């Protein structure tokens, strides 16, 4: 998925009113009208690989029971595999981990502690969703590398729950917001990186 493209229309993204063409429609157009289903999603500003299935490959025989349909349904099986293991710990198939790579502001030092020296560590901090409801949220982080001039770090992120802007908000809570994040980052810093260092923020 290229950056600045929504995966599908939604009220939150207001993509219909902007006359945007979401990724699902682009795929349908490229496949001569054949429908596909998303197994997982990426935010509008994120770029990366998406896994999809052909909708007409899903077996759904009215004569079969629900358990057999689920076993033969490619979308259901892959969605289960990609679900967060903590939320589906009872399922033996939920072993897939999603790992995101983030480019953040900050040198990897927080309260005089080296975050890269911690290896993988867990942040558990409740987050309010778009409706103002507070929900538990857990993300694992690993700071791979950081530098002082300019201050920036590369971070691996593994969300264990799927809350609204979870990774971005947890990184901001660590005083290392994602560069280019206009919602939870610093507008001045983002502008400086874009103007002085040629960072295209829409590619993050």
C-alpha cells in the first residue's frame, strides 16, 4: 500500500467526501472487477505490504454447518492467524506477530536510561478511542538504534492490542513521537525535517 491511501471507505477517514479511491477499489479495478477481502489494515499515512484474499475463493455452502464453513473460508482462517495473540490466547493458531518499523524523534534516551539497552520491553497504558472510551492497550517496543545529531531513532513496534493510534500514542508517551506524525508529534519538528532534511512525512 502506498502512503496517503486509505484501505477502504469509512466515516472516520471521510474518504468518500474527498472523492478518494481506496485501496480495495484500486485492487478491484486492477483485477477487472474481482472482489478481494482485507486480512489486516494499515493507517492512511503508512506504507507496506497488505495480505488480501479473493472473495470468491471463500467456500460458503448453505448446506454446510458453520464450523465447516469457517474451516474452508480463507478470509476467516487468515484473519484468525493475523489476530493479536494476547487477545486470542485460547486459539492455538494465533501465533502471528505484526511488527512495524517506526522512525521517531529522540536519541533513544529516556530519563537517563538507554532504551536500546532494554531490548524488547512492554508498554501498557490505557488509551481513549475515537468515542472517548478508555481501553487497555499494550505494545512491545525495541529501540534498534539512535543518534544525537539529528536526534532520531529506529524502533520496532509490536502491538498486542489494536487500539486507535496505539503505536503512535505509546511512542509519544515515551517522548519519542513518530517523525511526520501531525497528530501526536511536533509540527515544528516535522516541518524542520521536511524542509531541511527532505523527509516526506506522507511516507511514514
